[in-house]
């Protein structure tokens, strides 16, 4: 038995038991602990990883020259594949673990996924091949103690389970089909040094040996724990988070393989410690007899709650039988986990830093997706066309300053406004009744049920128009006036004016 697993035997007995039965349980436990370092690093002095060129030690050997250097090897591979194949750019992608190996699986609608064919990198049949399963419909439901909850059915939303690693491997093959490109594993970003006409990226391999690569631009896609995002945002790269854990397993007795359970709350908030948490489940059928279940909650980055993934996994294993009936042949194939990031932009448009001279951030490192519907992958797919075409133009015209690069972003004013709704789902025992989040969300479901289907689809696909959101908000306030006091309690003056600023920014944007 590994010493790492033994370390958690007493404190997280159910995680210990489940992970000990997995052939790669130790590797996953290490990955979870690595992500949980996010919490320790938040209030520490911010390490300086973006440095002036003058600090590059003299005489270092440059091991390769590239147009684009991607730090992080998950969603980056999709962007890098388009830059390499469509725009003939020479790219380097590296990851501290294995590129194209994710710790999650993704859901998206078929229409959204197939848009990737427009990039010219994947054929429609290749994209079809990564769909593990498509469901007939999905639903969202929030707990009411008297059983009066509205089950809202939604079609064509998050209804395809995608084999993330297969899609990413296909992208990696595209990158490597051009011999000038490179994809490196076990390679960690340590620092970068900026010069007027290039950037040097320093990495270390698994033995601690340093290498240096020269590029025109560093594309930071190191996810929620990106040290570059941490520095550019002065130690506050996220305002809200959505810690998420789950498994891909088989052997549930009541899993419906034709239906996705997009959001399912089955109890009031857990108020045992901290400010309390409203747990939410998700359930999605996958390949064959496999079924994916997730447990998550929304929270402020600075709340007093234990937000560790390890603690959440213990809760997951303890309460899973309350969500799904576990049969005698139950077996876990793989754990899935991550911290979904969110950022509240207190302004009329984007306020988070997502670029600097010769540096650009995409994916979770940029934290511009909405955590409401799990859409970091969806956000990149939606925006990939302009995120690649615009970067190519910037390279062509050598417009690579912070001011130029920050124009190339996945910021969407509708998504930023909608992300405010997440604040209502961050439970706080000081201001909320235990069933507050469920009561409010149940009213939203009732309102959506009364409106034409496109409203619910737009809401859960981040495609809402402002007039549609206003209709939903007014109807919810009419049915459930408590939401007005809750807005005051939960958002306060600063949060409420910030929300209004986001809405005004949306009105005046071209994305209406
Ligand atoms: C359980 C779960 C389910 C999800 N489901 C969905 C979904 O259904 N639909 C959807 O749209 N979104 C979903 N998401 C969100 C989506 O997974 C993320 O938005 C997406 O993975 C972000 O990709 P990324 O490449 O930006 O970051 P990450 O996936 O976090 O990848 C970052 C990479 O950078 C590497 N890295 C980190 N630090 C360094 C370093 N110093 N040096 C080198 N490499 C480094 C890491 O090893 C990692 O491979 C889900 C998230 C979770 C947690």
C-alpha cells in the first residue's frame, strides 16, 4: 500500500477505501492534493514568474524557437492544432503531466461540438467518434421538502458525453503531424523572461533539469492554478469557485441511460461547518454501462468553508447512495475532479487581467467561462474561431503588446452577467434559510417551464439575450419577492451595482 494513500486512511476513510481499489488511485490522489494546494497559495506572497529579459541568466542555451509556446496541455491542444494546421504556426505545447490526459470528461450539445469542424482541423466523422453517448433529454430539479419541486426538462443541452482524452489526443496528433512542432510531457513551467521582440520560457523536466525555449508569444493555459494568472491578477485570479468531484462508474441500479441529470439537488444546504454549502449532483450516462456522477457546490473564494477536493470526495462517497442506488456489481473506473473557476467583473466590461506584453491567457487560466453550466470547454469551443484567427493576425502585424493581446479574449458580456446568478447559489447560513438556494432555483425552473423552450436552452447554453434574462428575472421576482431581499443580503451594494454595470455593458455590447 502506498504511503500517500496511507496518509489519508484515518482522515478520509472512504476516499482511502475507494482509491485503494483503483490501479492508479495513488496517481489520482496526488493530482487531487496538487489541486488542493490552490487554497494554500491564495493568501501567500505572489511568486514572480513573469520577469524582465534582463534577469535571464547570461549564457543560457535556447533549446528551440517557436511562434507560440503553450504552457499546459489540455484545452491548449485544440487551440494549438488550429494555429499549426490552419495558420502554419510553429508551436510548442508542454505539460507538467501528460498532455491530452484530462482529469474530467465533458458534456456539450452535438451542435456546439460539431462547430469544431469549421476550424478545418477535425472532420465531422472524427467529431462524431468522440461522442460516447447522446441522450434523448435532460432535466434540472431543486429539492423541496414537500416534494413540490418542478422537474424542468431540457432538450439539446449538454446532451452528448465527450471522450475528452480522445478529442485531445486527436488534436495532439494534428500538432505533431508537422515535424517542426513539439509536445512535451513531464515538463513544468517555472518562469518567463520578456524581451522587446520575443519571450523566453523556462521549464524543468521531471528530474529538475532546466530548458529554455524562445517564442513570439507565451499562451498560458495552465488552468485554475496558473502562476502567470496569479501574478497578473495580484494574487486574486478568481472571485468564486465551484469545487467538483465525481466518478465514472458502473453498477448503479437506478441510472437512466437515456436522460442527463443536468442539475439535481436532493437536500437543503449542509450547515454543519463554515458558512454552509448547497450541494448539487449531476448524473450523465457515458459509454456502455458507465455512468458519470458529480457532486459540487458554488462558493466565494474567501468563504470559511472547507473547499478542498479531498474533503468533497469524502462527502461524495458518503452521500452517493442518497443520490443513486448502488448495486452489488458497483465499480469505479476513474475519478474526475477539478476546481471550476469564476470571476466577477466589477465593471461595464472585462476587469480581469488576461494578457500582458507577449503573454495571453486562455481556458481556465483566463477564467472567463460561466461555472453555472460547466462551460470552460464549451466556452473555448464557442470562441475558438476568433481566438485563433485574431491571434494569427496579431502575429502577422507584430501587435503583441498587452493592449493588443487583451482584445483577443473569450469574454462574453452575456456570460459575465449570467455568472452573477451564481452568487445566489453560494449558500450563506448567516443570511439564508437552509432551503433558500433550492427555493429560489425552483422558482426559476417554474418560470422557465412557463416560457417557450428556447429560454431554458439559451440559459443553459450561455446564449441568453438580455431581453430574455430580464423577462426571467422579472417573473422570478413577481413569483418570489424574497429574491429582492436576498439580492441585498447576498450581493450587497457593491455586488448589486456590479451586476447592474455588467448588464449595462451587455446592453451596449455587440453581443446582444
Ligand atoms: C469534473 C468536471 C467536469 C467538467 N465538465 C465540463 C463539461 O461538461 N463541459 C464543459 O464545457 N466544461 C466542463 N468542465 C470545465 C472544463 O473541464 C475546464 O474548463 C477545462 O478543463 C479547462 O481546460 P484548461 O486547459 O484551461 O485547464 P485544465 O484542464 O486545468 O488544464 C491545465 C493543464 O495545465 C497543466 N499545468 C498546470 N500547471 C502547470 C505548470 N506549472 N507547468 C506545466 N503544466 C502545468 C496541468 O497539468 C493541466 O494539464 C468540467 C470541469 C470539471 C472539474
